[in-house]
C-alpha cells in the first residue's frame, strides 16, 4: 500500500475563495476529485474504550464522476486522509480546535 500522503494535496481556487483537498493519481479511481471537510467529531463508545472519527464533507469538483461512485470506498479514503491530517497536526503541535456547540 502506498503512503496516504501521496494520495492527496491541498488545492485552492482564489476566484471562488475556497481551499480544498485534491486527490492525486495515487488515489486511483478518484484522481482529480476535490473536496473539503465539514464538521469533524470523535465519538467514544459507552465504555470509552474505543472511538470513531465522524465527519461531513463536500465534494467541490467531482472530476465528472457520477454520484454513485462516492461510496464506502471513497468515504474510507477520506477518513484515512483525515486521520493523517490530524496525526500531522498533533505531531507538529499545530492542532486547532474550534468549538461549534455554542
């Protein structure tokens, strides 16, 4: 398996004022898709022995892929990338937390 960091890059569109994540050729079928994350949360089980990462996302550019292709495989890829981004920020002590519960 290739390194997850080879599967994505940051992209920006200054005319539309957004920055997203673009999937590279290493992402295979999803190459060229650009998306952004929405709300991200960590949900623990009742015993607080396990946690799962939950997130919203918005596809900014589907690279002409039909909606039916944005399935569990796509969601798993986005989850792996998000986990990598969080790990990077924690390791670099650059994690930013924004409380949106208010």
